[in-house]
């Protein structure tokens, strides 16, 4: 599985990068055959609350890709919310595959 992290207009520190890699790699336990995952980090209006945005784009063989975009006070929180949304999408795809 290929993991790519894009930090837009800032540099993510090593601690954040490690956190993202750890969380994202756990998605393999929910679905076999994940091709790649792209995580995009953005800061929106630096002075406001809920200004951290995380987009997660996940490529799997059976469909084009899955996508989740969430905002929160921290990148870690936004990533957790995005991963939960991706897990729900993976669950729906698994159910469809088992129906066939």
C-alpha cells in the first residue's frame, strides 16, 4: 500500500506524519487490496476554530476511489473523522461484494 501525504502551504512535523502513517495503515485490516492512500492537509483561515482540513483519498481495485474530507481543531481529530468515514464506505463496498 502506497501512502502519500501532501501538506499544503505548511510543513507537517515528523510527529504528525508518523501519526498519519500509523492511522492510515490500519485501514488494511478493514479491506484487503488497498492500492494507495493520499492524505491532504490544509490550514483554512489560521485564526479561526475548526481550521484544520484533512482529505483522504483511497484507491481500491473494485471502484475508482473513496474520498472523505473533514475539518476540526486539530489535524489528528480531522484525520480520525476522515478515517471513520472511509471505514463506513469500505464496509458498504464489502457488503456489496459479499452480495454478489
